[in-house]
């Protein structure tokens, strides 16, 4: 998979994928408006759609749905950005596609989010 291609980048929007010589990064600007309604559905519990909320959702996705090399992923989210790193670009690109697909499935992502934990 050519994860440097424009086609790949468009498939995972609004997530972004970048790389350096030895590390690959998937990130999302939290508060960008993506899945706002999902996070608002649990706002009374403190969810706001920040990077930590996205990280919690991604971890549930990894644990319950994704069968990739999740042990090669390292999260480093902040309040304003969801971030996951890996030294394995192919694995992270596969995760990016699968996670974006799950995010587009309203029922699936709502079900996963119901088990996300506030940080």
C-alpha cells in the first residue's frame, strides 16, 4: 500500500498520515468537527472529543475489532490532537484504513464508544 499517495490520504480524511525516516504517525486534530455528535452523546460524562477521548475510542477498537499488530502502536495524544505512532508503516496504514471505516459505520462506532473510558 502506498501510504504516501494522495488517494490513501483522501481515504483516511480527516485523519492524516505522515512519516519520518524511522517512524510513522497517524493523527487527527481533535475538535475538527469529525464525529462531534458521537462525543456529545456522552458529554454529561465529560467526553468532549479531545485527543484523549479519541485515544480511548481507538483502544476499544484495537481490543475488540482490529486484529493487526496493535502492540507496535504507541499513543501520544494531547488535548488538541489524537496521535498514534509506529515503526511499522504498513501496519499503521492498515489500522488507519480500518479505524476510518469503523468511524464511518454509525452503529459500530457508537457501540464501541459506549465502552470508552474517560481519561
